[in-house]
């Protein structure tokens, strides 16, 4: 492990959101940095090209990773497909020569002065990370939010100190090459089917997620959302006193768990021992004194989001005493504003609610979205499928039981229509709208007053859009363009 980067030759692969601050960080510490990107130099951002002023040598376009063997360290940007050619062949040969290969998260962790709360899972990471950071800030704790979809941790190090907390969203891509990463608190939300265009198998994907806890030691904590069945299995298999379960369900829904087993605490002190759970119409939190928060006061929609809130509440018990800060935490929850493109209510027109859930890129996310709003719901779904057709069957069942109409778009539109029909959804209620603008116009005609139009595509956006953000903005624009 390199500790002094002065005059060391290092490489950063990928000069975008995470790679640029990583290259800058290394150059400022005296390293001789080579920055690699597959885009041609003129297509790189101004910020990337400005790295040359720090002495960074940029190798853009068809570089074929030439010169990596001259380096002592290689830093990977998240999302580079290390299980696919050419990196699948390049990286093992570098490591065989003793060259260390790590990700941006690992580099940032090695220099991070603050303890870390790290949040992972297939879905809900961004929302939960934001929840945790805002609750801590409301309690007077200096918390900085960083990670996978926000500002990379490497770019926030200057804003951190031993007295602050880094709340970091962590993806499986980042955990692939983070051999010493050790969060003080690790949060696991769920394990869904996803990212098979990156990971060689679902098993390998889920195992990579669980690396979040691999380096934890005595005094560290795992917060596990047992509403997800795979996370529940993981919780039961570990039998670890450092694990705290969270759930948005009543505890009687888990009859096989003895909540007092293995804990050095008397039932007289606490009746329950998960970190957060459903109690009547509220979420209760393990604290002194006991406290809870009314579900009706939480603006986030859907049972899955309640589970995210429970996990966030469980994680902050390691930093503050919620019972002593209940007013501050409650105000933070009541005022929470969800992130764009995640069950975002765009408008209410003619008594029809328009909801942008463009970030729902897998079937599980769209199923959860359908369960978050009352009928009648017109669903807009489709795009570039990330999974096999069989993975969409549960979505077909959810459409058949919970949708008023289905408007399909993009490459996977026909397939989503097929799984809905196979589940018993009426052919007369399925319209192939082809593109999102047409879908919005058609939805206006098909959705009755009191209903909702839900964009929850269950697919990636890359057949018609550059990102799920662009797709969500296109939906917004089309909704705003509708005449009342």
C-alpha cells in the first residue's frame, strides 16, 4: 500500500465524476498521474481537460491502456466493467506484477479523517443516505453526504474532520476494489436482481454487496433491513450481536426471531431490541427514552420507503440518542424532500396525479411503486431491459392486480406487455405508445379523475435517453406541456 504518493507513477481509469477528483487528489500530493478515458480528448469535460494544468497526462480515445504496467497504483472509477474485456484481461496481469488496483472509494477511505456510515443495497441508497445525513445535521452533528450518485467521497475529504461523520452511498461497483474499506456503521437495504450487464452472476453481485461488512471489527455496527427476504436470511445466518435489524413491519410478523437472544440487556430495560420497527401507526426506535415517529408525518410514499426510513433511524442510534433528539429528528422527517425521479409528484392536473419514478430501472422497483399509490393507476413502463424476461413476471402480476392501464415505451415495451397479458391483464388496457411524449398524451386521455399516472419504467433508459435523469426530465416537460 502506497502511503506517500510523491513522485509515484499512478493511473486513474475514467475521467468523469469520480475519476476527475481522484486524479486531482493524487496530483496535488505529488504523484505523476496518467488519466485514461475512452472518449476522445475533445469530448471530455472542461474539468477533465483542466487536469493537465496539474501535470496530469491524459490518454484519451483508443489508448488500449498502454503504459499501465509502468505504474505503482491504478485507481478505477466506479462502473468500469472489470469483469469484461479489455479490463478482465488487463487488471489480473497488473496485479501479478505487484501493481495495486483499487477503486476511488478505497483511495478516499484511506485518507478519510471521519467515521463513516455506509449505505448499500440495490434500491433506496440515495434516499436513505440523504435521510441519515439530514437527521444528523438536525441533531447538531456535522455530517457530510457523499458517494455513488452524489459528490464522490474523495472530493469531500477537505470538508471532514474526526468530529464529523461521512454518510456515504456505496455501490457494488465501488465495493469490488475496496479491500480495506471499513465503515463504522454499514447499512444494507435490499438485494434485488440487477446489474447483470456488469456482474458475471447474481450470486457474485450479492456477495459483492456483502463486502460492506467484511472489514468491520468490534465496536462497528451492521444495520440490516429485514423487510427484504434476502437480507433477513443474511441477518439470521450471522447471529452477530453487532447486527441491528430494522423493519417497517410489526415485530409479530417475525415469529421465528427471539429479539432478546444473545443480548446482554434485560427485558425490563427494553421490550424490543431491533433498532427500528413498526408500532401501531408509527415507527418506534430503540433509544433512551423510547421514542417513535408518526408514519402520517413522513412524506415519503410506499412501504419500501418506510423501510428506508426505519434503516436510517436505526443507523443514527450509533451517533445520537434519538430519544433525546426526538423533536429535531421528527422535524427533519416531516420536512424531508425526496430526490428527483424517485416517486416524485410532478403535478396534479384535472384531479390526476403525475408521478416521476424514472429511477426505477428494475422490475422490483416498479412493483414497489405500483403498491405506493391507490387505484386507478396508469403505468408507463419500458426502455432497455437489464434482466431476462422471467425477471419481469412479478411486474406482470403487479400490473394485473394494480394497474388501470399500461402504456409501453422503448425496446422492452412489447415484452412488458406480454408479461402483463400472461398475468391476466386485459389486452384492451395495453397501449404501445412507443415513446414517452406519446405515452404522456395518451395517459391524459385514459386516466380518470382521482387517478394517477406513474412513470416507473422497470428498465434502463439507454435505448432512448442518455440517463434516467434525462428520461425523468422529458416526462416532466411533457406533463407541463399538457393543457389543463
